């Protein structure tokens, strides 16, 4: 099958060694166990981590074996395992899910525990974008921040993948939402549910934003250990007493505490600093996926899944263009990729 693969030292072009991302025309079709299923992939979606795994400053990548890129996928079930965990799907079903062995191929293996039926209200392209971004925002706002009716929520990066779902889900939960985005994206952010939008490039609007502790929850989808703006010192003073700052990325030290937190939570403990939660280490589960699908099916979540662009992977150049768009941090919604029919 054709697949987009990462193989250090192979390939050419802008993602050549030490990056090594290219289309493999003869990649093996993935096998699956009794607890998984095989789909014909109709669409897949990119996430920022898909380019962050390949920087030259990580010398160990030179020793990584070839593997398929991506996690998010949607398609049609071709074969399904016999384990009871797979009873919710059958051959021929349209599904979406997370692929631990890679999703950007003509066929994809999905563990049954992280696969769910596609809402009939969404296209395959939209459903492919419903996985990591939507689950991250669902977990951040419901499990960590516990957003409730009449809360005031600030979403930083409100036009991006996680940010757009943050706006939609906070609105669904009954919150009053303020989005932070560039002026060009204000109409979109309002359309998906924000009552107020702030242009981070406008000094007057930013000065007004910093006027006091306004928010029960700040949901930060932008700050990272890269060269992007660090919103933590800017937005932390905006959180009300007893509120919570929730981030999906952050400085290297925050990732360390997040890893320790994952280990501590089963014991009923949290090791993250007071008033701040890092949720970058998502542990996905089918219940969350089914909840998202149910909301879309019922119309409680409407307007589809925001899609920035769709790339048909006919050549390596098209794959590199998709990766470059993801790396630009200018995507408005999800970036979808697929192979030509």
C-alpha cells in the first residue's frame, strides 16, 4: 500500500535526512489482532507532534526504524477482531479512531478501544480531524477544568485545531467564551461559539484583556517550548481566585511534571502546581469519542469540524506541503491528508 512514512536517512527534499518523511509506494499493509480492526482509510489528519518528532536536535531519531506518520484516521471497516471490546463495530461500518502504528496510509489498524462509529453528520475528512484535537479539548475542559454553565472561559489560539474545539465544547457546556485569535479569524471564532474575540496583535485589545482576573478557566493551546509566544505569564493573572489555567503544551519542565502527574493520578494524587494543569499527555478512550460522536449526531455540536486545508498525497511534494502548513502554526482548523483514489 501507499503510506507516508518516517525513515531517518531515506528520501529527499525538505524533509530528507535527518528528517526522512516521504511516500512509500510498497509499505506493508498493517495486520491486526483480536482487539483491533483494519480500515480502508478515507482521510487522515495531521497534528503538531507529527513534525515535532523529527527535529535534527534529537539524535536518537537516526536509529528509529521506518514507521507510518500520523494518529488520526477515518474510514470503512474491512476486518474486525473477535474480542468483546470490538463488538460495537462490524465490517462495512464507517468509523474514526486513533492509530498507534500510524494513520496516513491506504489502510490503517485501529485498536477497538479507540475506534468509534463516524457520526452521519460528518464527512470522512471531518471525522479524521475529530480525534486528537477534540479529545484533548474534551479532556481539558471536562476532566481537568470541569467547565460548567456560566463559567467564563478564555481560549488562546481559538482558530486552531484544539482551540476551535475548545471554543465549541466550552460553549456546549454552557460557558461564556472569549477567543484569542488574529483579526482575520475573528468571524470564524464567533461563528463556532465565542461571545468575544481578542486580536493578540492589537495593543489596545490586549491591554483591555489584561485588566483583571476575569476567567474561571484559561485554555492555552499556543504556548510551547518552541519559539511561539509564551502566554503563561500573560494569561495567568487573568484567572480568578480558585480558577484554573489548562495548557496542552508548555516548557520542558511542564512536560516532566505532566508525566509524573499521569503516574500519580491513579493514586488520587496530583503533582502539578496549584492552579495550573498541563494536559499534553492525553490518554484517549472510546467513551470520549462516543460522546463527541453523539453530540454531533444529535446536533448539539454543529457546524462540522473546522478544516484548514486538504492535501491529496500524489507526490512527496504534496506531503511536504502539508507538513509545512502544519509547522507554520497558521492553520485555521485541521489539516487533512488523503491518497488519490
